[in-house]
C-alpha cells in the first residue's frame, strides 16, 4: 500500500499505520482465547522474520505501542539468535541485579534454553496477562543482561591491561590487543543500548497503566 502512494511514503501515513497495526495486533491477540493463536503471535518472527515487523514499527518512538512491541519482539529475536551469549551475560549480571533478576523471572542457573523459555513466557504474558507487567519483565531482563555485558567488558579491559603489562616487562614496550579492546567497546555500547531499551519499556509500562500509551 505504501509503495503506491504518490510522492512516496508519507511519514504521517506510515506512523498512523504503525499505531493502527500495533493496536489491532495487541487487542485481537489479547481478546483471543486459543493458545495456538497466542503461540503463533509469540513465534511470528520465527516464521516471517524480524524484517516483517521492522517495516511497521522500527521507526516508532520508544514510548509508544508500536515502539514497545518492536522492542520486545526484537529482544526475543536477539535471544533466539544467540541464546548462549545472552545466558552467559545474564549469569554475569544477575548477582548484582537482584531486584531486576526477580522481576525478570529467569530460573537459576540461567541456561540458554531457560532464557529462551522465559522470554517466550514473558511475551505470551503480553497477550494473556497484564501488558505493563510483561513490559517491565522485559525491561528487567534487559537490565540484568546489560549489567552482565558491562562486567564482560571490564574483564576484557583488564585482560588487555594484563597482556600489555606482561609485554612491557618482556620487551620494554606496550603491546596492545585490538581484538580484546574492540570486544570490550562493543559490549559497553551494547550494554548502554539495552539500558536505554529498559528505560523506554519501563516508561511504556507506566504510560499503559495511565491509559497514555498511544
């Protein structure tokens, strides 16, 4: 439909379509009582790809219904794509994020399959339970993983310093390790993005409770 609009895609029309489709999906999904339908909604990106909803919702503001739905589906997809790494970072972060850990509800130990099950259970709850609670659980999950990524980034930096100090003792000069440094920087940036996502989901949950999430 968008491709046939004269002059290209009108941003206002795209925004309206994003909000309309998000409300249609959520309201119909929450009105449904068939578990198989709910399962298909949860597993939507497994069959159609993340791009299918990215076209509708990726540009929506974080504190909006399409923006919130985009973030929780993108998070589920990220977990499904790399469950081992996500579970590892969750494990690293959980001891220093007790409140978020309880809210997220991942069983201990947070193995890869357990993390995947929990994410699916939270998304299922968006359709069968309280939507704001689901958003807050996703936010808490983001906070624990982000803390774990920050811990991993610090460890990568320490490894760089240790290698550099050892090389200095042996050769009298500093020998850097670009791979470890790059990994530490990547993890730090990823952690910051997850914290931003958590904050947006928490704000969206608050807006939903006050009937202000559009």
